[in-house]
C-alpha cells in the first residue's frame, strides 16, 4: 500500500477515516461518532482505532493527515479551542495521535484542507492560485498562493468568512462587525428569514411566515418560486458573497475560486447574485481569467483535503 | 562589487537608481526625470543610462531589480499599462532593458517591491508574514506569506487598496465600489474635504473652508487642532483603514503590518482611528501577536524594494 496516506476528517458529529491513493481514490473508509462529550482523550482513542482499522495493512511509514475544526496551530499540532468540539483547549492532537500510532501526523484546519483537496483532487486540480470558500452554518475556507497554503505566522490565517464586507454591517458570531459570514452563511440567512417571518403580516405576505424550519434551502426554494422576501434575503447574501469574491480576486489574483458547503448546494440563486455583484468589486484584468466553480468533492472534501495535506507534508515517504 | 545589486525605482516623475549592498546600504545613487511624454523607448534609454552610471564598476553578473507602477506581469516582464506612465501599453520592459545592458533584470510593481523592501531591509526585517500598505494619492502595497510574495496567477495580486470595505460605499477611481482607497487615500480625503469646503456655511464652521489647498496633510493638521469637520474626515478614513487592516489580519495572520506613503506621514490621527477600529474586524488570537508600524524606509522604499527583489530573484549570483 505504498503511494497512499491515511486521512482523518474530524468533525463535531463524526470522525471519518480513509486510506487515500495518489489520485484521490478512496481505497477503504470507516467512521465513528465523535461524541466529544466524553473528553478529548476519548475522541483521540476513537481516532486511533479508526487509523488502525483503515490502516491495518498499511506500513508504519504511511503518514496521517488530519482535517480538524480550528482555530489550531498546524506548526505545533495543537487545537487551540474550537466551538465544534466543546471543552477542547490547547489539545496537542498531533503528539497524542503520533504517540499512539507511531505514525507521522500532519494537522490543518478543515478550511485549509478543503483548499488543498480542491487543488490536488477537486475542481481546481493542478491549480497553484485558488480560493476555497466553504459556505455552511458558518463560512470557512482556505487559500493557496503560488502553490503554498496561506496560513500566516501562526497558521491561523485564511479566515475567509471573517473579512469585512460592510464596516457598519451586522454583528458576526465571531465578535466582529460586517463579516462575509454575517451576510452569506447559513445562520445569517436563517436570521434574516426569522426576522421576516416574525414581522410579516400573516403568511400571505411570504412563504417564510408559514411556521416551518427556516434553513437556507427553504429560503432558496422560496426565492426560486418567486417569494419577494426570500429573494431579497438571497440577494443580500449573494451580493455579499460576490463582494467578497471580488476582494479575494483583487488580493490573490487566483485562477480559481471554488465554492462548497451546504449553503452552496441550495441552488443557483445565491451564486447568480454573487456573479452579478463580483465585477463591481474587482479589476477586469484579474476577473477575466478567473473561473468560479462549485466544489466537486462534496462530503469528502475534508477527507480528501486531509489526504492532500499528508501527501504534501510527507511527500518523500509517499512518493 | 560582489554581493550587491542595481536597483531602479521607476516613478511617474523621476527614475531613481542605486547600487545596493546585502544589508540595504546604498553605495551609489543617481536619478533623472522620467519625462514619459517622450514615449517608453526614451524612458528605457534613460533607465539604461542610469544603470550604466551607478553600475559603471559593477560586474556584468550584477543583476538589476526594477520597481515600477503597475499593473504589470512580472513573469513576462511586461508593463500592461499604468496611469502613472501615460501611453504605455504592453511594454516588454525586462526584454528592452536586458538587451540594452546585458544584465539579468527582475520586475515587480512598486507595492510588491515595498513589501519585499520592508521584509528584507525595513521595519519588518526578517519577517515572513507581513502586509505592506502604501497610503499615497492612491493606495498600493504588497503581501508576503510564508516568505513568498503573494502575487497570484498572473502576478497582478495584492491590490490591497482595492478590497471592499463597504459594499454600498463610494465609487473608487478603479471603477469598483467601496474600496479601501475610496475612503483612506489622499484623493478620498481631498474629495471629502472639498465637499465640506463647498458646503460649509462660511469659514467659521471649519478651517477647511478657508480656500487653501486641501491635501491630506492640511486636513490632518486641522483635525489635530480640533476642527470637527476635519476630524470627521480623518475618522472616516482611519476607520476604513482599521477595518482593512482587520480583514488582512484575518486573511494573512501576519506578524507585521507596515504602513507607509505620504498619507501615513501626516500625523498620528489617521493611525489612531485605525488602531481603534481594527479590533472590531479581527480575531483576538491573530491581532494579539500583530505589530503595526510605520515604514522606516521613507522615500527609498521603492529603491530598496527593487534591490530586495533582485537579491531574491538572483540569489545564486549575488551571494
């Protein structure tokens, strides 16, 4: 099983593991619930068991890449803290897993791994300059510039959901004001929809006042069926997304912007508004050669990103 | 004269040249007016003469770094066009200068050179992750991430003055809407001051209505002397600058942000507002280790940046 790596996608709900080949082919996979309530050592135990499962026949030289929610310090291999794994603080994940398995371990946050996955196995395969945006409940992502992950002095960078789009805009869950996430994330769309639902004068005004669950998919579907309130919400979110993509274009001059995550999957409306707005916030010279696409990796983005990370970090052992 | 390079700072008004040593010591310098009205070949001739002047005793192996206004393509060595050198379009500057001098030539835009100069010789010496902002009539700059210049697929990136700060903000000279430059540049401050001057009800309301020249230095001085209109203008500019620095912090996790250019030199008021606003737009983990300083290279930023570029591009010959 040479030329392969072990990939771990650590999420708030599940830990997923796989053996992944050089071409991004998933040779074997396994998963377990994360159950972070048991404390971080129990989670590490499960992770180690999964590595043993999928890697039973893999030489000890086969390394492991871990995609984890951040913020984390990839240089020291430490999870600083993370809203998705309550109670974790300064957890030396790389040390713990490497001691238990004897394997070399690389760690990056899931957004940065997503960018690596898209560049090595996804819809931006072979691209050296790309921005990856993961639109979910929150907005994460990662950036590759001249082939190298942009993660900064402590490896905390590329918080692409938390760039200001409107300096006097709505407050974000991160504590800042006017971030992209405060406009175009799942929670922001839900916030706007709930505001409409509670202030609309009866459900004749808008489908959103019908009392149902107001996630981004519902709002997008209502917008697509002509609901003006829903359309205004999707337009606001899409405009913010377009403005941010414009800013990233002017900063990174990427050849590709890849948009993934559940909110990107709710239909074309959001991206249509983004595409219309983006030119108002970017140079023609840079947007001319830019390709904006959806992620092609879907639910395996984290897993394949972790694999890309391991291949890149330990390329001499895995070639 | 081994261990040195020839640096050229091509500006709209003057061409400046120098021999620069490994420590950023300027061993000899010369300059000429640019006179771009004579066409690009005449400007190239002057540049070649200056290289001959400062490099008279320099071995043919001593390379040349050129800092030029952009947009330009550093890979092909071509100036695409530039507002500061009217009439230039697709000028193959590196080819022209290299044929005339026989020397190796590297080309980058002046903002990116400024970042290299600050990292190699300036107030962020030895730093691998930094953002450089040049606040002049317009706003330029450059970014270094993990030791490498962020310039993107075609080398056009790091347009740090043209990131959206307010998606429904004022129009920028670049054609976009709500760019940092449309708030915090010399021209934006002048625009605001002229608006105040023409709408103020007599000069008792504000010093700005006195009929004098309304450049950023005048507005800053009026703000410092307690003029409320001038202070409102500087506050708006400083808040935009702070929001942008916050966004760059979250994107690049830099250890240093270096602010240079004439508008940065008008006093502490602008930066004070920026420092107050920046925390509202950045993560505490990333801003905690961040140092925000003024450029220490002053008028030599372009020249030393061009030198840094040549040392980096041709390090084997110059070591």
